[in-house]
């Protein structure tokens, strides 16, 4: 879980070559291999004059990857506000796909991919739109829904 990343095909935004997360006890062990104390490093990181340091350790990894095209359904809805002035402003409810959340029921890192959260949040977004559509007196500001 949490191993798949997706990017837009023509997005030229710079990205890290690699990113990784480790459990706390693993991070302490890695720092210990360099003769450092992770707890003290965390304390120093809170100081104004903190400067990052490079660990004198190299890790080797073998990463398997593949490219694939995925299609996502986007949905957008709007309700025009009733006030002539405030109706030109909008409140936007959104749900996004890039969240990496925490699920305490999962072992180890407890992380869950954005897709699992997206199902829940997408449902909440649709329910908000349904409720707003049922309100007899529409809001003075326009309302936008985007997923």
C-alpha cells in the first residue's frame, strides 16, 4: 500500500529522484550507524540556527517501476448565488486525489493511499452538493463543487 505514485503526463514540475519513509525505530538505527542520536537531532531541528546535515551512510535499493495510463473521472458542479453582488463570489468544496493519510488499523506505517480516501471524500462531496441543491433558499454566494 502507498507504493504507487501518479503524475500528469505533461507536468514538468521538478520532483525528487526518490523519496522514502521509514519507521521510527529504523530511523534511529540508521542514525546510530552514523554515531548520531535521532532524538537529539530532532531537538536540534527545532532551533532557529538549525542546519541540515548529510548522513555519512549510503543505502542501496532496487526499484521496479512501470508506466501506465490511468483515466480518472472528474466532476464539477456549480450553483449560482442569489445575491447580485455576492453571487459573483464563490465558496468552493473540493476533494483531491493526492492525499496520503493514516489508518491506525493498518500495520507498520499505517498509511493509506489517496484512492481509498478519495472514495470517502468524493462521497461526502456529492452529499454536500445534494444537500445544497435541496435547500429552498439558495445561498447568496455561488457554490462550486469539484472532484
